[in-house]
């Protein structure tokens, strides 16, 4: 099997191709062919395609029924490498990378376009600055050299491969779409909100609740205007700063109950109401545009549609096709398991390798069987709750799992001091806000074993000290959540590969949850594939450790039934 080929659409509508040798350089001359899909289809033995951007090339291939096994996304790699070099946020396009390589003026990245509801808009977006294949290969060769200069080249190469695989998964999910019953959705909206009024006004139930809130205050109040509600409470002798649930739910006033109900239903009406249904659901599918690596930690986002925030009640509309099932899988207690793997804490690794509930096992060791306290302590260590009861819980956790707590403490200290931190595979936190021309001393955290720490010795100068605590909390969370995102990419890649000979298709992913849509007879195979992909991703990402990455999996007809 040929290892790699590079491909680039040409300005005249054709395509340029070249076989690559082990060094990443072309083997023979660059070829020109008339059609992208036909050029790729004619080379089924290629194991990895190198191209500028998956979002530019792959949707065109999928539209003609062409699927590829692996790719190398040059612009995704550029973003990761810039981050590792402490330059996250600089232009990441192939044109920008080429300009940096040749010492020319660096063009800004084009602004991100808005997604077009109900369409595969990436097929019709304006073309980026054209980079000929020979220039693209110069950027690719430079990236191969830059990979070798990173702290852990083999991990960084794996991260780039995983990010590129995630791009393929996202493109395929964008095309497949999440099965969605518009009829069920309309029934749910009518059940919750009542009749629609002409002219786009609030539906009946919201209008009724508005009347209830106004009657409780003794004057006309707009529940959708927080300032109006705060003023109404003040006139009733009750001082509130906002209308958030946690602030008003304990107030003994008759307006509170209808107000909270209004707020809940209003969010559904605005975010997933009839207009959303009309805009985003076509031919029985909801097709948001997934953007891998949309956050600095590597977590995915969507460009429109709110796919990662589907309310539980609206999930009733996510219904498998006749004869098909939804395999819904949630990763169990992912962050603490990842912390065990990256910190190499013997006690926490042993706990994370058990079949039993992780938080209960931690509580048996450090919190006298109090599972809730154990969970608060572990999540507090990850997310930075280090005051009050959080500080006491952290002290108990530190005695039992010293390496795990030290790992996130070191990352937090690095963040406070303005240094970069990295995930296990090498995704790097953004430079500190306010970086300027000032120079700082190199931080003195021990680096006897670089594999045992997330902290990078590089200093980010000019760090604004007033933000240091927030930066420390961010860094503490980044090394865990980002490493979890790295693991999730490899899990998705493994699951995609396992599903390739099946009719099953990945249709949804967010952080620690994945949904596969498959014929009923393939469901058991998919469940096993998810389990195997999770364990394989654990070994690939973190090496061989006792840590397990189990999923809670449900095979259902309707997404809502999985909860």
C-alpha cells in the first residue's frame, strides 16, 4: 500500500497530485488531473492523503461517494504547531504558513463564515487563497521538521494524526446528520408551549405565564427582560442582582414559580422552537456543522444549530430510522480517569482501573465512604475549587493521591506565572493575556522526567498578575480536559475505523458522549466497537496503564430513552 499522496485542487478546477516518499517529498513529478473525486477514487491503495484542509476537500469527495481512510490536515497541524511554539492565535492558513516559511508578509486568516441552516454550506464557501501543490508540500516538509523539535515528537505526531482523523469524522457527521423527527418535535413544542400565535409572538403557554408573573407583581412585567423583573422585585421590597435560578428560587414571592417556568420554556422556544426546526432540520436529519478543536482545549463546537446543547425534552425528537437503533454511549468519569493516566499516581491509577464506581472507590480510601465528598474533591482538584471546603477536601485527596494533586497544582502554578502548559500529547495552552515585551525568569519547576509533567519551561513574558489566579485555574483544568479531548479524538478514530465495514454511521459527538446510528442487527457489534475503541485510545494516548475508560451504553429507538 502506498504510504502517502498529496492532493490540491487547482485554480482551473482540476487537481494536482503527487506521491510522497518516506521523507515527505514528492516521488516523481506533480501530476494534473481533471477531477478531484475521480483522482482519489482511482487510488484506493493510498493509506493517507495530505491536503490543505479537510473542510475544503473532503465534503467534495463525500458528495460523490468517495471516502478516505486517513488524512493529514496541513492547516490543523499548523494550528497545533503554532500553539506548541507559544504562538497560538497567529494565522494558521496554508498561505500564512508559506509566508512565514519564506519570510514574506503573513496574510490574516479569512473570517469564519456563518453556517447556513439546513445545507452543507462548506461546499459553497468562498475559496481560500490558492496555494499550489509544490508550495503546499514545502509547508508540509517544514511541519515534519517542526514536529521533530517538539518536547515529545512521537506524541505530537500522534496528536496531529488524531486531529486530522477528527476532521474526517466531523465532515462525515456533517453529511450524515442526526436522525430527527420533525413531527415529534412539533408535538413536544405544542405540549410544552401550546398554540402558536400568528405574527411570531409568544406561544400561548408563555403568554399565560407572563400574565401570572404580572398578576403576582401587581403590574405589567416582561419576564423576558431581566431588568424589568429586577425592578419589579425591588418595588416589592426584594433586592436581587439578577434573575438567575440560583438567586431567585428560594425567594418567598408568588412570582417566582411562574417566572422560573417561563424562563425554562422561553429558552426552548428561542433555541429549539418552530423557527429552529424550520431552519435546521431537512429530510429527517439535523445537520449542524461540527468544528473539531473549536476550543483551546481541543473540545469540539458547532457553527450554528446548538447541537451540543440539546435540552433533554427536545431529545425526544431524535429518533432512529425504522429498523435502525441509536447506540448512545457516555464515557464514565472521564476527567478523573485521565488525571490518573497523566499524573501516573499509583493509587489513583489503581482506583481508575477497577470495575467499580471511581468516586465510590476514592471515597472509601480518603473520605470515609462519602461518595459526594469524594466527587467534589476530585472535581475541585481539576477545576480549581481550592478555598473553603474545597481546600479541606483537597488536603484529604493530596494525602491519598499525592502525585495526582501535585500534577494539577504544578500546572496551576505554571499558569499563574504565565508559563505554557500542555496536554499529554502536546496541545498547548494559549499565551497569557497581556503578553508584552517584558522578560521573565525561567520558572523553576523540576523537570527530571518530562513525561511526568504538563508544565513547559518556556516563559510567556509580561503576564498580567491581576489575572494570575484565573489563569492558574484555567491551566489546572486545561491539562486534564485537553488530555481528555486528545483521548476522545483517538477513540473516535478507532470507532470510525471499526464501523467502516458496517452500515453504522457516527451521527453525534460532544466531549464524552457519542451516538452511532445503525441497523438493529449491528447494535451489539457497535457496542463492542465502542468499548474496544475506548481501550485502544487509552493505550495509544497514555501508554500501557491500569486505567480503564469504560462507557455506559444504551441501545434505544429514541435519544431521550438513553437517559
